[in-house]
C-alpha cells in the first residue's frame, strides 16, 4: 500500500504562486508515476500534471503548461507542484495520486492511491 499526504494549499491572489507537496509512504519503491489532479464542485476530477518516479518523463494538461512545474525528490519520497501565474480558474481541491504500474492514460481510474486533497483558492 501507498499513503499520500498533500500540503501547501492556501489562498493566493491572481498572478501569485504556490508550491504543493505530496509526501508518499509505504511501498514507495514500487511507484511508477505520481500525478496531480484537481476538482471543482460539479466537475469531474481532471488531470493536471504527472511525473515518473524516476524523474524522466512528465505530462501537463494544456491549461497549466508553462505555468506549473512538477518535480520530485526521491530522497524525501515527495512530489511537488510549483504553481505560478495562478488565476481564479485554478481554484480547486488538488489531489496527489500514485500508480504502481505504467498507466495507459492520465485519468482518475488509472491511479491506485490518492491523498486527501489540499484546497487552492485564487482570488481575483
């Protein structure tokens, strides 16, 4: 099993920055890929960004490309999401996810483990 704990969410003004952290524990050596998803009321949980545990290979959804950067520190079993140039459309609960196998696509069903989520609110 893998346990994930997110942190770093908060309130920020438009144009500001936040860095989210996701600390993994348990069978961390078995993790193939970790990802960030986000969800707003009335919408499906959407993919934001992903990184292979090896650090080689990243994906981003188009809406955050150029603004968000995903990285990992395997010595700390932690994945980060640096969020810059935030706008109100980025407001959501952000979830960290992990998968032990190579996912076919970056969708919610492809990931096995989830954190509790951290709220990001961007004010206009």
